[in-house]
């Protein structure tokens, strides 16, 4: 079995990505970040998802609050509860570049050539670092950056199995793979009981995905 | 004045890079990492260099020991005291990718378009992430990854003023710019008094650089 690093946030997309990587036969090593996000509830969710999938989860601390600049890492900036135009304020500066760089470091120490990330460029919030051209550029960088890329025989690959799927397709695929989406948290601002707000962009996209898939949404909304 | 983020390790190369960025007229914001390196002495050096240059220094914690795999982040792996072939064990997996990703995040929150890194591909240890092709690929990634890259008018640039210089040229340039290299630490394994070992790859390259430049080496060797 080839080893793979799977970025796992505890949300719907990354849980589905992990299930796909496992179904594809990879020996998966999940990676999460305590990056100064508004709530630790998503890390609890990542732990539940990794346990249910029986994969090792590593949590790395990287405090992006040191830079701020996003509603997700600066508590003084409110999470929008209605759609906005352009790249929204929930965009965290260079987040996927930082996460992929750390996944690459972990892959290299595991002697893994495969990295999975659950980015999606269909039903998404318009973040620049979720687009296929970004992923392709990062993959090229990864192969030039590392010992395994330069000396290893096989190319490093960044897999984005969800990138061209609608949210409804993702939900259907995950349910077919046996995921219990009640374990996952997508909301940008869940309350202390892990109930989703139902209003933020992430809740809205998740809700519409379940509805379009014709599958009961197991999310607890406040 | 345009703002720039300058990666500052406290070594000779990054101190020179900061001086060049200042001389080029940038409003410099230095960035260092507490990444689990063997010694904190290099962070002290970064503090001294930033103070002497009168620039703000931000230190971000990112524990690369969580992954290990290098003599610089795993105390069980010895630092080689003689040249080795291939990419040496002091290579830290994906380190410059991680550092540049975080510099990019910081640049974005500062609304800066310029990042400086003191990589050198002449008198260096053979790390893959010090080569011009890596830097060019990262720069392309940065412009696709970020809000400032996508929505901003001006391209993000990764500057590598030292990349084609010999160590002797770097030392001469730094001295001309008024750097006190006694403030800097290059050694991979300084002792508790911040004395350099004089034996590791980094000490060897630094020593030869001062000798070739015909400039007295202010380093305290053990």
C-alpha cells in the first residue's frame, strides 16, 4: 500500500476525501492544524472522522492569528451571514499554501508521494487557493522543493478528488462510502454545543448540497 | 515605500538579504520561525540583526519536530562534520516551502507584494529548495494562491538577491552595507555560549567565504 497524507479539517469535504483515498487503496495519514481558527470544534470533528476511518491523525500547531486578516482567524471580524461578492472575508491568507506545504513536509518524512486535499471549485466560496490552476502550480513546486521530488523516482502528486464535483455529488459519494456526516462540522461559527449557525456561506452550501442530493441533512442547526 | 516581508534566520545570508532589501528602498518586515530547530541561539541572532537594522521582527511558532526527518529538527540525528554526497541530512523537509508559504500569508495581511529570501545556489549545501527553479515555481503558485495575487494589480515577487553570488561576494556586499556579522550565527550546532563548532557544513562555507573575501571573520569558534 502506498502511503498518503490527507488534509483533514473535520468538515464534509475533507471527510469525503479521506474516504475516497482509503477506497483508492492508500495507507492514509491524516493531518489537521490548530491554526487559530475561531473554534476547536472542527478539530474534535477531525478526531471523530479519523477514528471512524481508523487512520492516524496528527495535529500541528501553527498560529495564523499572528497574521490575522480573516474572519476565521480574527475574532474582531464578523463571519458574513449573507453571500458577498468577490473573495470573501472568511478567506484565510495563503491558508491552503501553508497547509499543503506542511502536508508536503509530512509526506517527505513518511516517504509518501501522494497528498490529498478536499478542495472544490464548483460549490465553493470563491477562494483562490481552491482552484485547479493553484493546485497544479503547487504540485510543480513540490517536485522542485523536496528531496523526494528531486532524488525520488516517482512524482509527488496532489490529489483533489472533489475539485469538479457539485456538493450534491460529494454528499452522494460520501454516503455511498459509508460516511456518517453527523460526525463532521462545516459551520464557520458553531455554538458551544457544536450546533451550526445555518447562516454562513459554509452552512448554506452544505445545506443546499444535502437538499440537492435528496439526502437527509444530519447537521444540528442552532 | 513598498512593504516587503524578509525571511530572517539570524544567519549571514538572511542578514545580508535584509540589508539589500532596505538599501533597495523597501519598508521591511522581518519574519522568523521557532520551528523546533536545535538551538534558540539563531532566534537571538535574528533579534539582534532586526534591532540593528531597525525593522519589526515577527516570530511565528511552527513545530517541524512534529515531522522530524532532519538533523536540524531531530536531536537524535547528528550534524555531519565532514562534507557528504547528495542532499545532506541537515535538509529540513520542505522547509523553504513552509517558510515562504507563511511569508506569503504575512505579506497578504500587510498588503505587501514583495518577499525576500536569502537562498543561495552557489556556495550552499545542495538543498533543493534553494534553487532558482524552485523559487520561480513558488512565485507562480503565490500569484495563483492569494487574494492579492488574483485581485491585486501587481504581481507578487519573491526576491533572491543572493542566489547567484559566491559567499565571498555576499560577505563583501554585506560589509559594504555596514552589517556587523558578529551579530549573526550560521553554525548548525553552536554551544551554549553561542560559539560556532567550525566543523559543520554551514561553518565551513562561512569560513571559506570570509577567507576568500579577504575579510576578518568575526565568528567566535569553540
